[in-house]
C-alpha cells in the first residue's frame, strides 16, 4: 500500500513551515572566506580551515579564480545574501586578514603575526574530538577583554559579533551548541588570539566505573566476579582516567542534552578540546567602504587636524567634479535623444510627403504633359525609334522617315580587323555575282564542240540547224 496522501491543511502547514525556515535562514549572516593573490599553500590552507570554522553559514565550495576581482565577488554576494567577506592575502613581508561588512563597509585590516593549521593542532593532541555533526550549527562566540579601550576596539567587537547569528539565552537549544570560538584581546600588545574548541558535556558525581558504563564502548569485565566490583572500586581502570573537572567547568543543566547521563537539573561538566586553527591578529587600519574609502583608524599613521581637513576638502572636490561630469553626461545623452527624435519626425514627414506625391489623387483626370515637355520628349522618342531601326535593318534610316531626328555622326575611327574581313567577304543573297551561262567560254580558252562536229569539220561536211533546214 502506498503512503496516505496529506490533507489540504497538512500541505498548507508544511508550506508555511518551510517559508518560515527560509526567512529565518535568510535573516542570518552569511560569509565568503577566500584567499586572493599569490597567497601560497599555507595561507590557502588557513583560509580553508577558517571556512570550516564559519560553517554552515558560508560557501563551503567557493572557488575564486585569479581573474575574479573584488567587484565580481560583491556582485555575486548581493543576490546570495552574503553579509561578510573574510579575505586572506600575502605580501613579501606579512600575511593580512581583511574582515569586510557588506554592502557598505567598514573594512578591518589585520596583520597575522602567527597561525597554526588544523592538522598541526590535531596532531599535537593525544585525544582529539571532531566529527561532522559538530559543523551542522554555527559556533558559540566568546569575546574576552573587549572593554573600554577605544572606539576601534568596540568596532572590532561589533564586527565579530555580527559574524554569527544572535542567541536568545531563554530559547536556545543546547544540543545545537557543539563548538566554541574564543577571541581574546590583549590591551598591552593590542593583539587578538583566536581559538576554536569542541564542546563536550559529561555528567559528574558518579564513580569512574559508572562513567565507564555510560560510554559507548563497554568495559572488559572478564576478570571481575560481579559488576559491583566495577561500580564500587573501579577495578581495571587506569589512574589517567581520573576526573579532571572542578568548580570552573561544572554547572547545572537547564535542559537535557544528548549524551548518556546528561539530565535536566543535574550536575555536568563542560569540557573543551581544541580543534584549530590558532591565529594571532593585530589591527592595522579601519576604512569606511568595501576595500577603499577614508581611513578611520590606523595603528601606525597618525595625522593632525589640518591634514584631515585637507584630505576631506580634496575628497569633496573630487566628488563635486564627479557629480559635474555626471550631469554633463546626462545632458549630452538627453540632447542626443532629442536630436534623434527630431530627425525621426522629419524623416517620417518626408516619407509621407513623398508617398502622397507618388500616389496622387486617383479620382482627378490626368492633365497630361505640358507642351514644352511634350516637345522636348519627342526627339528622344524618335531617337529611340531610329536606334531600333538601325539594329533591326542594319543601316541608317532615310532622312524623311524621322523628320525630328538630327543625323547622328559617329566619330571616325579605324575599323577593326574583324570588321575589315567582314567588309571584304560579301554576305549571301545581297552582292553575289550572277552565274555565267553554260556555253560561254572563258577568256583564253578555245571552243570545243562535240566529237561528231569535230569529225564533220575535219571531213568538210557542215550540218545546219533544224530551223535553217526547214526554212
């Protein structure tokens, strides 16, 4: 049997729940973490580790190529709802980290004094605790020593707080808090220490044997006579498994947490295991815009009031000139648009006028051509007829055939070879000589009669014609 179909109310409730989840997800801050320029293998790996810290509200498979500029990233970030950029870069002398708030800034530039990758931190630990379920929710941000040390310190604290979604302590689900990001500010050295930890909650007040039973891996009791030996004395357990907890990490749970023995209103210990990376930062400067703009704070460069006023005046002048150029460009665009519209109107009017002249009035009688035009057109017609006569007959027409035609004189030029051969060779049927009679002798040829006449002359006998004899 197939699954039962959902009712109309169930479908509506499901759609509304999905919409609320999408709105809540869109309201949370999102980030891009990437490296720019020739950062090197170590810095690129550090950016990937920092991207791991920012999960899941970051682009885990983001690829930024060399040809992509910062403007390209800003253009893509708008439709995707990205609110922060975390950019790593490297120069010949230092490694820098930029924290940018979109879409209008500010931009905080830090210098990385020291850093340790995740693989180095994990390899230094005897027992590390890191699994994929920890990265299904954003980490818990803890800020330490961010007191009244100046406006730049307050701005730094605000920027770090806006990196992660806010938490309502009365409604938060403790099962979603699996990691912790600690940022400590040192007022003496003006440095920030960034540490990343994994959170584990375990029950306290139980014997070591009971804790061993509550673990996923069951202990070996082959050498014990009864389970009471394990619960009472903790036989078979090493001294290194002694409980390291104290008052600094023991608390009463307000709600039940996933794990064996973590019950509501019971004492449990919160244990932290570092999973990396480690970064030591120092603030260099704060700018207004996204990667550019007025410098609000600089750790090494301090300017007087006169210099600041001069900078502001220069910036205002640049903005004024830019606005003036934009106005001039807008006026030019408007003027060209008006010229195109006027030219279009004139062209349409001319086309209509030409069409009207060509069509004319169909009901009016054609008055015909004026006499001057008729007289001027008659020689042209006779010229065409004379030309047709020449082509058809092959000779010039008579003078009285076309009275209005002036005899055309062709320029004298020597005939071609083909024309000379044609003149020498007469055409058939025109200048052919008449045939000669059969009895006529050629010049210089004697007349030769038939053989009988020759014999008669020779014998002296002459034979007269029949007509003469009859006469």
